[in-house]
C-alpha cells in the first residue's frame, strides 16, 4: 500500500496500476466483508486518491500517459467502480463509461474481471455522470507526475502530462522529464511505451537489471534517446538520479509544473530544470534551464516523438500536420538552436519497429560555466503565444487555486 503514497501516484504507470490495483481492491473488498468493518482507511490514508490519478492519466484522445512499460490504449477497469462506490464519487467513472459501449464488446468480454462492474457499479447511473471538477492532478512519490487539460467534455481539448522520478524504479524507462500532449483530437507528443518482453528475452537481452550499464538501456524504447526529454552530451540519463516535481500552479490561465532534473544529468550539467505549462487554455509551453559545468560545455538535444508528418522546418519553428490538424513548434533560446528531425528506426535486430513516427526538435550548446534557457511553444492551429509569460522558472507562480 505504501506504493501509492503520498497522494496516489502509482510508480509503475498506467497499465500496471490496473493490474496491481485490481487485486488490491479485491483483497480489501473481501476483508471488509469478512471482518464486517471497513479497514480501507486504516491501511493507507492516501490510497483512495489513486483513482483520480488513474482517471487523469487518460487524455481526450482516449490514449493514456503511457510512461514506463505501459500500453497507450486504455480498456475498462472494474477496480474504478469499487473506488466510485467506496468514495461515493461517481464522476470517477467519467472516462470509464466510454468503455461500456458496443465498440468495446470484444475487450470487455475478454476481461476476466468484468462481473465486478455489476458487483461494484450496479447502483451507479452511468447516464447521469458529471465530469470531474479539477482540470489538473499532481502526485509525488517514487514517480511524481502532473497532468493538466482544458476540458473533460471536449474531444478537441488540450492535454499535457509530465513525469519525474528515476530510471531505477520498477518497469521504468529513461524518460525522466518526458511528456505527452493531445490537441484537436489527436496526440502530438507521444511515447512508444513498452516493447514485448518475450521479443527481447528470446534474443537473450538482459532487460531486468536497472544498473547504469545494464543491457536494458540498449533497447531503443527504454533509453532517453527515444523520449520527449533531453539528451545531454549524448549520454544516458543517470539511473541513480531522482527528479522531483518542485512546484505546480493550478490557475487555469497558467497550469504548470516544474521538475528538477539535475541529478538525472549529474555527469553533464551542474543544474537542469524543466517547466511545462498549459497557458490560457490555448497552447503548451516547455521551458528548460540548463547550467553547464565550469570546465565543460553541455550539448543539448531536445526531442519530441510524434506520429505527425513534418511539413516545414524553418529557422525557429517546425510545422506538423496530422489528421487534417496542424501544430507548430516555435523555439526561443538564449543560445542558437539547430532545428532538425531524427529517424526512429533502430539498427538493432532486437528493437521493435517504430514505423509511422519521427522525432523533432533541436540541438544547441551551453558554454562551460554558463546557464542557458530554451522555450518551446507547442501551438495548435490558430493559436498565438504570449511572450510575456515566458518567465524564468523561479518566477513561475506556485500553488494558485483553481479558477
């Protein structure tokens, strides 16, 4: 139960939440009935908050924030009906109700826990559910995450989610500082997610060691080269590092989270922080602040994995197109940047195919002993950015209540 502390974020991510938490609530339900009393609260004060974590982990496209060894396609989770019943919080099923449709029949009938929906949700009127009130959720613990959106009801809503943590966690990738983004009904910033374990183990890959020199980090989908984060001096992230979310802002004109990545890049920088903000419910802003060591420059590679087509690359922007929608990456930095794309094909026979994806971003150098800052505006079609809100991370507002 301590895995859910301090406020419900599950360290192993979306898919393993469903796996582990289902068995957890089965045990709790059985014990509560056998003992004739509710022992849930005495086991973990913050356990009930984990249902909100799981609900916020799905974006308006219907895809999850699939960090670590997780899938991006969600399915029905009967455990959520237990949380909704136990907490008298039917809005926890706002996302789940979509999985009861006829189009999900095959997945549902293959779900061995499907009868639990009747057991725990039989008294809940699915047709009268109201959406959650909060547009943002942040949790700490072993894998801190922050997720924010512009709406629960619009399929066109903007959604962005970022994670901290450590590559040393169970099922973790070197994806510290990585994010996903939805807008206009499509996912723009994506995560490749897991690779089938058997496909690697059958080739004698030793993927279950989390040491710095483990073969696990040779797998393309597991290292930082494939994620929406930074690569510095072409080195791997440090397994011994841990990135906390330092502070958040819940104001709907500047929902944001700031993550200290310094220890994850300890061999290449003296400090490194990333802030991500959903500004005025119109666009996403990613700001990185990096200080190079006194005696060594830091070569920065900023990457975002996307299924979109690259239409144009200009001096300071990259234009993407997908499903008839457009997104522009506008880059502003203290030091010159070189915008480019990278192929996601791997030369290794053991790596899975990443067909239909491309990495976009830039490279730059921060001189020895200097501090650089780089801001990427992710602009859905028709939106403009406010340069006045591109402040140093130390000036980002903190802990403002929801509007």
